[in-house]
């Protein structure tokens, strides 16, 4: 609702990793000034339609040794660019002319290239809506600087891959933020997409999620996320690698911690080159890049350990930005705004600095203690050749975000008020039933609205009708607009066996509407959902959550890479 080599060379199974191929992994930096060989960027050539080769740096495929290798690297540097862009870019302007200049720096692309019909959810009772922003980083080498930083010059003409993918969810009341990462090689269905430049049509296929970027651009990756998670994604941002490095320097350093001396380097060329002594260090520039790229040296030398290091960096960076007084200096803000806007590719609904500034205002309202970063719960495929979403836990995590529930489990718990009694006889209650089972991947189930309308009629809801329009929704919901109708909505949900969470008041609702979602594609009895017995108020343990206010987090160093 996979990732090659998420676990890498698990220490229990083999101590020494195989020698990486040129331009792959996080080693082999001798010809690239100590920088990793697969740094990101984006702006694919118009005619760059060649398929990605198998392997870690290109297609997210398998190594010859067996298990595929996912890469969650470089996330935090992109977060640096995005954070600077949305938190400070708006304050950097000196007038209309400068804003127009910054607007010209931004690169734009269509928001979604795939169908499916997923609609933005109705606002809550207070007219508030959550924000979902897809943060992307590609591995393209679109200019000389990106080639120098990223190495792998042989990939300069290859279409880029979306090797970094995170969904940033800001709650409707702006009280909390949840960030979920998906490993780059997660095996998913990539929906049919049309390239907006060449008009080439890419048919629906199954593949690593990072390959979706090659099917027309970031709008196809957004469509893939929506199909996978059932979450409506409002915007995307994609970041250029060279600009990210410049802004990492501009920040002036981010505190990180290691629990022992670490040198990410071995005789076979593995490692990022990171060398730190035990304790807290402020890293920037190339050293920050090395921190974010380190896999050999942290925990059990896998991408999961690397993801933890990236989350620690990101949280520390946000705390640093919030408290760093120098970022209120207009001159320095202009420099950062210049770099940030040059680094960003955004969707056509987020195409001005004013919109970024407004978005930054929403994000800045969230206290660091209510920021939670997780990795999508995953498991190996039966043959261990790739990784897939973990049944139950992955869907439970997505479901929390669809329901605007914070992943930290710290949403205010109110003692449930007694359910109000129905105010309308059920045979007179006007309910509109709509089929929400449209799906790009699975296709719609015809007649669902009629089936449930007949079920309601048999339960005594004689005034229930149907809406013939087909829509797309992951969860079945009962929506109403008048507070006086809550008792009626709860009674309706109970009659159908729906959970209380399915009942939602919305300021935009004009009546009572039951949308039959993709969680109820067959039968007249609502099915038990995976995760129903898991509590449902916070991310599962398998999501490995990290809180944004955790100042004591420290990376565990693998003894084989200590000195």
C-alpha cells in the first residue's frame, strides 16, 4: 500500500562486504575529491529514454551476489535545501523585483502525471486541511558540478532515478509533522504516466519506486505514492545536488554524535570517508555529505543504520535553524534564498516564492518536539531479492496519515463524550452513497454504491440514494456538515459495522455522504481491517520513529570501522 539490500551485509551473515563496482556504493572516492559516486540532481535530457542498468547506482536492481541494495542516502541534504527554502526564503526579499527574480530561479513541473481520481480530502469541522508534500532527490548528473559531486560520469546521460523519497505530513491544525521515508527499491506498481514534454506514454508496470521518476518526471512519482498509500499528495519538491551542498555550508554546521571513533573506510574501498572521534561534532559541507552517505561504519553496515543517521542529522538541523540567530540577517537570508530557489524543482501549484513563504509559515508553527520521522515498515520478498511493504504495519502507518493522526502517539486524548442520539428517524435520513473504489492499479468495482444502498435499505434507511459519479478513496467514510447530524452519522456507521473514525464532520459537506472506499471492494459486510487490533494511535515499532526534540540521539559505530 521493496529496497534492495536494505540490510546490506548483515553482520550476522557476512562481515566483509563485496567490492563495489566503479561508481557505486559509498566508497571509491579517490577520483572524486572524497565525495560519493552517486550524488543527486535533476533535469533529464529530452531524449534520455534509455533504460537504467541493473545495480545500486542505476536501476535499483540486484547485485550479482543476490539480494538487491536499497539506498536511503542523501536524504538530509535535500531536507536542508527544502527546509531553507520553505522556512526562510520568504524573508529574504528586498522588494517585488527580487521576488520575481527568485520566482525565475524555480523550476516547475506538473503535479501529477497519472490518473486514479484521488481527490483532496474534505476539510475538517474548522475548515482546516492537512498538507502532504513529497520530498524527492534524484541521482541525475545534469551539469558539470553535479557530475563532479556525484561521480559516476558514465551516468551523465542516463535518466535520473528518485533515490530519495519522503512524504512530509503536516497536520490540519499545524500542531505536528510526520515524515515517512520509503526505501528507494521498494517494489510497487507504477501507474500509467505520460511525459509532459515528449508525450510518451509509459504503461503501468511493477518495479522499484525510484524508477517512477523515469516515467515522465516527479509527477509520476507522486502518482505512484498516491496509489501506494491512498494519501492525497498536495505538492512535490525536488532538489538539485550542487545547491544542497552550498546550503549545507551556508548553515554553518549541524551537531551530530557518534558513540565511538569512526572511520568509514576499508581496504576494499568501502566507506564514505567520514572520520570522527567519539562525541559531538558540528559537520558541514563535504563532511556533512559523508555523514549522510555513511553505511559502512554505522550499526550493522546497512541502509537502515544510514537512515537513522540521516534522521538524526535532519532533526538536529531543524533545531539549529530554529535557534540560529544569524539566519535573521537579511543579507545571509538572501544568499540562502538564492541557493534554495536555484536548487528546487516544484509542482505547478507551488511555483512562486510567495507560496513557498506561506508554506514555510505552516511548517514553522510545528514545534520540534512534535516532529516524528519514520521509515516505512518493510520486509524481504520470499527470495530476499527485494523489499516490500510489511503487511499490516505499513498500511497501519499510511492509515494514520490518511486520518491525520500524529505518528508520535501524542495527539491530545479526550475522554470520549457520550454518542449523541440520532435526531432523524432512519427511514427519513437522506444519505448519498458513492462508489469510491476507483483505482489506477486495480480498477474500479462497478455497482458498489448500489450494493451498499440496498444494504442500508434493508437496515431501514429507506431514503438512502446513490451518486453515480465514481471517485477514489482508500477508506470508507461517512461525512456530514451539520453538528446536529453527528448522532445520525454515528448510528449509520454502527449499523454498517464501520469504526467511529470513519465518521467525519466537514465544513464543506452539504448533507450526509457515505463513500465506499477501496477497503470495502466486495460484499455487503464491512471487512475487518489489518491493524484493527494494534491500537491505531501511533506508528508501529517497526517504523523506527525518531522524535525531533531528541538531543541525546547518538549513532552506534560498528566496531569494524572504529579506530
